[in-house]
C-alpha cells in the first residue's frame, strides 16, 4: 500500500492486512528477548521533554555505574537465563557535566563511548551475555568501535519532525544527526534496532515519513532488524507531564502501518509494559515484544513493570501465536555471521543460539547434569513452575504445559498427518519449528502413532559396548573420542585392545546377561579389513550365540577399500564370520553441506546410504542414527530423515531410529568455538517425535539414548513417540569422552522406574526386537 493510501485507509483494514503480512513473513511466532537492563549512565547532555531516564548529577549515586556494578547486574541476568545485556545511557554527558568528565579522566576513558566499549567487552567476556549498545546518535567511528563488543546496536529515530517542542533542548535529536547514525550503522553492517515514538506531537504523516526513511535505509543496507513502535506516556516531573498520552488506537494504527510499510523481514515490536491490554497490539501485526527482564526494571519507564513471562505467553498464545525467546540479534543476521557479526562476537552469539538462531530456552544440554524442562506429560522432578502460576513453566521461558490448540503451519501439518498424509522435507522443517503448545501437540501425535504401531510395550536390550581402539586416522571435528596415534590428553591415552581383551569382555558380558555386543572404534592406521574379521572371531571364541552388532558404514567401507575388495563381498565375509547387524553411527547428518564442516574426510551421504543398502541386500540389518545440534539447521535434519526413509522403502532393512544429540563439552569443534552447545531439549524431544511421524509405516522403533538425554529426558521422550530405551551399554566410552555424565550402565530396574509411572510394560528384547525369554 502506498504511503498516501495508508493515511486514507480504515484502521481495521490496516490491522487486518498487517496480520496477514506478519503471518506470511513470520508465521505464528512472536519473539521476546530475555535481558538485563544496564543504565551505564543516567546523565545526558540532551533535555527531551518526555524523559525521566536522564537525571542531574545531584540525583544519581555516581555519574557512571562502576565495572563491579555492571558485572553484578549482568551476572544476575546470566543466572536467570537471559541472553541480552541492554546498555542504555544518556548521550555524551561529559560535554555537559564536569563531574562526568572528571570521572572518565580519573578512570582513564576519553569518552562515554570509550567506557561503554570497555563495559560491553567485560560483560561479554565475564558472563557470555550478548551486549546490545543503545547509545544514541553516534559517529561512524564510535559505532565501529562498538561493533566487536556488541551483537547489535540501536537508536530510536523517534520522529523526523524537526519542529517538535520536546526535542528543542536536545542537540542529538535533530533528524539529520539521527539519520546519519542509521546510515552509518548500515555501512558498517551492524544489525540495528530503531523505532518511532508515537504521540509526542508529530502527525500521522510525519510518522509515515519516519517509517519511510527507515525503510529506505534498510533497502540500502539490509541492516534494520527491528522497528520499535513506542507509545508516549506522560510522566510527572517532565516538561510534557500535562501532554495527553498516546491514545491506544493511535498506537495500533502505527503498528499496523509500520508492518505494512516496512519490508516484511523487518520485525515490528511494541513494548509490552506500556500497554494495559496486549491483545490489540498483537492484532495490529507486531511479531516481537522486545526485551523483557526477569531481573531489572525498565529504567526508561520504571513506573511500568515488565509483564510476568507467563502472562506474556498467555496473551500471545490466546491470540493463536507462539512465544519464543530470541537473542539481541535476530536469526536472519546470525545465519550470515561473516557479514553481520564481528569475529570477536561470533562464539558468544553461537553459544546462546538454538538451531533456528533463536535463544536457547533452558540450561539443559545433552550429556549434562541440568534437568530438562518439562515439555510433555509426566516428567521427573517436575518442579519447573518457577513463576508459580501452576502451568509448569518458569522464568527461563520454558514452553507451557497447558494443552492448547496448535495453530498455524504446525497445526496444518499435524492435521495432514491425522489424515494419513506422509510428511516431506518442507513439512518436517515446519514440525521442527514447533514452540510452546505446538511441541506438545507434535509429541501427542507421535505418541498416538507409537501406540497404533507398537502398542504400550517399552523395550530394552542387554548389551555391552566394546570400543577396541580410540586411535583414528580420520579427523571428524566433533569427535572427542579419537586420538591421533601419538597424542595424549586428559581424557586418556591412545589404546588398542588385544584380541584376548575382546574375548574376555564378551565372556564377562554374557555372564552378566548381555545378549549383544556392540563393536565400534576408531579407524586405526594399522587396520586392514581383516582386522574386523579377527574381532568377530575373538567374539565367537567367547560365545557362539551373542549377537554381534558392529562396524559402522565407515569401518566397513574403509575395510573393503583397504583390502581392495567389493563391499558386498567383504560384508558377506563378515556376515559369514558372525556379524549380524550394523550400527547406524557415522551417519552424523546425511547432508553433505554439513558433513563438509563436521567430518570432511569421512564417507559422504551417498556412501553411507550405499553401505547400508549393500548390507541390507545380503540380509544384514542396521539402524538409522542422527547426530544433531552442532552446526546444522533443521532443514538438514529433514533431509536426513527423508533420505533414510527412501532407503527403507527400497530395502526395509532398518530396525530403528536412534537420535543422538550432540554432546558438546569436550568436542573439539565446540572447544574451537565453531559449534553450538548441542540441541536444546525442545529440539531433542522433537527429533524423536518427528522421527516417529516421518517413519510412520516404515520404521516401527524409535529409541531414546539415555546416555545423552539422561533418565529424565528419556522419560519425556517415551511420551513423544519413543518405544525403546536402547541398551544397558556397559562401558559406554564415546559419549563420555565428549563429556556426557550419565553413567556407564543402566540396569533393568533403572528402565523399569522410567516406564512404570507411564503405565507401560517393560520388556527385554533381542537386537532384532525379538522377545528374550525370562530366566527360569
Ligand atoms: S567419529 Fe569415528 S571416524 Fe571420526 S574421528 Fe571419531 S573415531 Fe574417527
């Protein structure tokens, strides 16, 4: 709609169109940024008619917050699960107040911006929070100095009306100065937040002109990530205390016009603490609530408390939308870090991000000791209701327990699943985007499919891992298990088991009731394909009936290659010697773009698929694994699921799907600051549920890895499509090498304690899902 038409149109029409634009560009997701507010200085050289933030020196404890004060606030925010440290401050107070100048001189800073740079760096380095610098109108050189220490920056344009009385004493509020800042931020590729202040005396036409200027700047540089539409409220003690507040209808009109005028990818925000009724704001087309703090007040509007998170969520969900925590920099920018994020900030951003580039929702990590949030049904120690509203969510932004109708695209896909439709790549990506009540809806559908397909029995297998060597010639960047032949590190020396050790371990395993040994290890430089035959013989020396589940697609492909033997012949010899099934590991993510980052010298997607195709062709069955949550996005997960389903259609040889969430703690790629800290619990739960939905009719068994998810995580996975808890895994070394802390052995009693509260039956199985007769 042209600007003139916007001025003529009815508000109801504008709001309806704005909702449609939001739905198309952003789906049903509304974001907010969990933050702490750090008012570095409340002194300011400007005198704006509406402002109570700026104060004279006599009314503040000191001209600037000290470094200790800054850190105390930031640390409280980090402990409460915030991602953002919002630095808001007055403009160049040293030009007006001698006390500010003296403080800076005494502390060795040339300017307020100098001090801000130092404090942003301190907060980033000491707490990991992402600074957002909101320092007003700055010169290009000042913006550039802030770029390496902040993930994003911002400055309200407010209004381009040059005659506003409220700006008469404010040299930094002149339109040319602020437009120059906006433009410079674009040239410097700074993800930038700006906005308009509504109701300070400007006309609608002036507001449109201001929004148009923001649009023009964004079209030139692509840097405007969000536009805040903020309503003026009069405050006692200000020049405008008698000025009428911005009427709500005027705010709604402006939100809708902003949504229609700005390019669709620019997010539109309105502060939730400045309106009593949130629903009309949502109905006007916004898709972001801005920063909300569980720790600090809004220092610009201290009289208006942030809404409690559960109320914000409730308001958002009651409009058929979902709420998601975000970072101070939006996903559109984190996806292109080389362009938008300074190298010095990239890891801090990555470390807070989930696979969508939004904020991690809880402190749970695969293999870690933090309990998972309760996302579905019954969960262990279900005490996450930190905000006390009885819905089981908490201050960290965890999705709600309440059963709520899923809306939007996720709901559409689930409706199709209910009608028996098969999900393709696009639908799978949509399912992975589920948030809040949608997660529960996806889990419920998966749980029903599980019930239909395999009933209420939960299975487990008694097995022992034997990792014959941790020496490996490959250089998988995620792998904390492998050692170069000569390396030593804190997690242990390189080793190669003697064949007699393998025999002995099998004897012990069988004596302890194991029905399976799981054999895998590094690719030792001395191995040729015959080594694996020797391993099988060593196992058979101990037992002629234990099931040999062994050798990844990489190991058998490499074994055949080193012997220069066709894979089918080589696998045939392994089978004749006693190999019964292959593990699906070495799949990682079956998407070559991702493999090029994670494991560039390993077999590629097609080679992995081919190894399993050949194995299935001679009667060796195998399983599908996915190691997810390191560097890739949900589209790669979808490709992995679709490609393995296609092979299953062809061969029918896969017995189960085993999601393996990436354990980051000791992983080289994480320690090099190039990977996320594994999937979030929401993503992990969804992987099981979406796997169940994707493989419907093709793979009946979905397994949860208790080693990586912990017992509490596995319990929730059992309510999201999972019917198998995998093995007892005496001697699980690979996850532990990566830092997992969930023990080396689970027993039948441990499995039973998970299954019984769900009213389901536990059964021991064989590797191929046959029943194990109970001992006499
Ligand atoms: S994942 Fe396997 S192939 Fe890759 S380095 Fe580790 S042990 Fe070697």
